[in-house]
């Protein structure tokens, strides 16, 4: 089987490439010009080749040899940080449409396109006892969630009618992730910071488990035209996340602080100003503040377990340990 992976330079995309190559697939990584995908482990490197093309240019994509005769396309590329709705659309919606246009122009379109979306496209739970389920009416959160939902709609409505599957991961963590890095750094020093999240709960998925779910979504016949939430079965409060990170670092939490709402809002404004001035992503902006507002980012992956035969293998304690080991080895912590 031959796979094309966009966003292969990123956190989830790089792990997906490894999972595919490790399962015997031939993989073409499609990266933006100027990006640098990580090296692939030696046993699988011969199965991976790298191409570059602008993801928002259907003409350039259609002309790229990377798109020829692929069996499954995994569209992972996108943006998680942006200052405006237009910027989110430029990073998440426009590349999706351009990729579909380019695939439709191929002599042999792929058997399946798998779009990596987000739980933010469907929304947070209204109550802890009622996690978000597959089939719930979408209530996107923030500009990011709305852009991901628009990308899903573009995929389903594209005139080429290429078979598709949408995967909506919960919060993803693991080696190479930067979003949870501050949590691990603070926890390693015995500190937990709760920006209005001490009583908030979330669903998580380890990146290796997510990569396996994506492979299943690209191959299972039942997955065509379906949408799947992907998350581990355990649902945890933020103090438990900090405790797992501290245990992985071999320490314990000594100070736990609640960050006032006004301070969080101020940080979001400052982050947006930084992005406007520099054109670079900030760790916190008003978009991140919006995503952090719901108390129950909870979902269930019942449909993925039933139809894809997928099961998460890595519990939080083990996932945190693997993540910390990688952070230390990479010099990130």
C-alpha cells in the first residue's frame, strides 16, 4: 500500500509516518517548502520518501509526482494557532480544498482520504456524565474548531466524491508535542498551574495510539463516509495530568496555583499582539483561552472501537513516562 501524508513535519504527522512505515506501507511525505520532516528510524527509512509542495496551491499539488497512484491520503497538515478566522481558514480549509482538487485531477484518485480534524470541530461535553459521542450535532469551539468543521464539510461536499473518513482526536500528547511541554516543565519543578482548569476534565490520547487509529481509518471498509472521535477510555481532571507528569519526572507536586481569569485573558491579548507583530505563533492567544474555557473536554471513542477494531494501548502514566523520556533526550526539558 502507498500512502501520502501531509503535515509530515509536525507532531501527529511524523508519528503517523513511522506507524505506516513500521506496518509495511510505502510512504510519501508531503511537506511545505522550507519545512524539515524529522528523520525516520533506519529500519523503515527505505520505505519513506519526501516531497515538497505548497499545500494551498492545487496546480502545484496536481503537478507533484507525490500524488500519483497513491492508495490512501492522510491529510494531517494544518494550523492550530492563528490570530484570525481568516488565518485559520487559510491554514485548515483552503489546503483541504486544494488537495482534493489536485487529487481529483490525478489519473487514478486515491481509494480514501483521511482528514485529521479535532474534537474542537464538534465541541465540548455539556456535562461530565455525558461525553461527546459520534453523531452528536457539531458545536465547534473557537476559530480553530470552526475551521476544522469547515474542512470536514468541504471534504464531504467536494464534487470529486473521493471516499473519505474524518478522525477527530481528543487532546493529543506524546514525544515531539509542544502543547503539553509547559505542563511537564512545571511539573518537573513541583509546580502545577491551573488557568481556570483545576476542576476541568479532559479526554486524552497518546500520539502512538492515535497513529494506529488513523491507519485503521484509512483501511477499514466500514470507515468510508464515517467520522470517528478518538480518545483513551480514561478521562482525567487536570490535577491528574500534572500528577502523571510529575511522577514521570520523578518528583511530586509541591505548589498548586490557580491563575486568575483576568491574567489568562491578558495573556491571550498579549499573545495575539505578539503574533500580529512578529507573524510567529504564540503559546497563548485568545484562541487558546477560548478552547480552555469549557470545563468538560470529554468524548467517547465507542464507534472507533466497534467499527475500526481500535483500542488504545498506552495509559496516561506510561504515556507521560515515554513523553518525559523523549523531552529529556531531545533537550526540551
